[in-house]
């Protein structure tokens, strides 16, 4: 490589083709420590910064995906229910993720979204070595699990489990026989897509609030090993798994012939998979009741003691909420909505 000016280098291929490489330091406005410090905070990892801005294509092998973010912004991401007094509203939208294991733990997460689209991971289940029938009494102890839509690995809906009568059943069917009928297929199971979706909720946290938050008591936010069982107070094992998540690391010999791997190490990822399933559903924000919308609308009028306007607005909100709409056909294709 031959440096033409600062940040701009040139090389020639064996065929004589000129290849120019421009580093950000070629721009005087960017060749400053404060610019690098400010911009690097927008990246989810040091490896991502090295690959994109420093043009170090071999950077990132073996990097931890979430450890640095949790260490730097844990005070924003993790909610201690004991000191903060956090209590989710019963009017929010509740859903969850479920990952079935055999020798590995069976895991479940219960989550909710508020009216602004913020996702809160509230509780977890993390127990290894039991059959579906043995898991059910424990799963029912997870507050909110029964009756909440749980998104699970699509593979558990295939008939792959041999039975004593020679037939095969799906794992989901075995749970349904025990009264757990709220398991649904996750729309996607792509590992890299799931991890990027998690990271997308934690971008640029210097200026923005995270749109994904995890509830966990302070005393259990940094456990050294898994704590199996039902955890209605928060998600210590989820934080443990996220801190250990890393990309596959290649040796120097492998890097000589291969690009750095984006693959995620397939270990200690059961609650992480639950989180992946529920985020890949692209959950909607919670919908306010008409009473809540009406209360917000009449609040300014009530402050001015305009009770007549309050009553009129309240009745209007009620009428719109209770009205039924039917499509009215006009011509062959056009439809209008009529009350």
C-alpha cells in the first residue's frame, strides 16, 4: 500500500488495476479524537467499528455481542424492580417466547409492550432435564404464562417425538395435552437476524433511551452461573446468557483463507432464543382503552372547568369506540367504510 495523502492509500493489483482506499482520517473534520469518540458510541461493538470505520476486515472474530453494551448502559437497560418501584400496567400488551429443551434447559420469557412501543422483559423460566409433562406444573407458576401468546421455535410443531404406540407427536402437542395450548410458531428463526434485532433496540444509547428493557433485581444482575427455576422477580439468567453471547472465533490460519465469521456460538442461548422469537414477531404497541383516550382528551378541558365540553368529548369517544363499521361497496372494486 502506498499512502498518497493522509488517510488515502493506493495499491496495484497484479493486473495493474489501481485500488484506492479512503480512511475517515482523510477528512480533516473527522480526523479528531472527539469525532471518533462521538461516532464510535453509535456502534454496538468495537468489532463493528473496526470493520466499518477502521477498515480492519478481520476484526470481530470471537467478539461478545452484548457484554460491552450491558456494562456501559446497564443502568438504562436493566430495571431493578425493588429500588425503582416498577410495576407494569395491566392495560399493556403481554406476550412471550418459549424454547423447548431436553438435556438443555427449557426456557420461557414473559414480556409486554407499553403505549410507546417500549418492550419490557418481565419474568423467566429456566429448568433443564424434565419432560413436557414434568415442566407443566412449573410453567404454570410463571406469572402470566397461562393464557398469554407464547412464540416458540417452529421445530416443536413437527411430529418428531416417537411414542410407545409407534406413532409420532409434536412437542407442542405433548404440551397441549397437559393444558398448555397457548404456544404459537415464531415467524422467523434466523439467529443473525434475531441478534441484530436485539442490537437495534440498543443503538445510540448516549442520546436515546433503549426500546428494550429487562427487569432484574440488582443483587442478581451479574450471576456467575445459571440459577435454575421459576423467576417471577426478573430475568437473571437472560442477562447471564446475553453477557456470554459471542461470535465464532477463527484461528490465524483460518483467517488466511476465510472471512471473519458472523456466526454466533451455539451455547447458553436458550433464553436468548426466547428473546429472539418474541422480538422477531415485531410486537405492536399496546392499545389504550377508549376510557384512557377520553380521559387524556378531556384533561385540558377539566383544568379550565369546562364540564360541558368534557361531557361532550367523553360521549364522543365512547360512541366511536362502540360503533361498528361495515364496508360499503361502490362499483366493482372501491369500498368505503360506513357506520
